[in-house]
C-alpha cells in the first residue's frame, strides 16, 4: 500500500488571539493509521501565549497531553520533530 505525506494547516479562523476551545488540526480517516512526524506552533500576537497540544485516541477513548501550558513569547516559534 502506498504512503501519503500530508501537510495540514490550522488557520484559527479570523481571530488568532483568542482560543475559546480545542481546535482539531488533523483527524485520521477511518481504517487509517497516521503518524505525526512534526509540527510547528507560532506566536503571531503582540504578547505571550500559552498553548497545549493534546492527542486523542478514539480506539482507546483517551486524550493524552503531548505538551501542556507551554508559554511562547511574541514572534517565537516552537518546532517539534520526531
């Protein structure tokens, strides 16, 4: 079976400065195994932001914190590569 390499971007809607709830960036299709190779989080605001990255496993019905309450300074970027 062929592998597919995808690039996904979350636009955040019209307001990048307020996150009122979790945002799903990628959902694996049914009967598909997905591997996240890496991701980038950037702070485009004029102040500090706090971010949390969670992974939800629907088979186990479990959410795991990958990163929790990470502070990013103005104009900074966090890259996670596996």
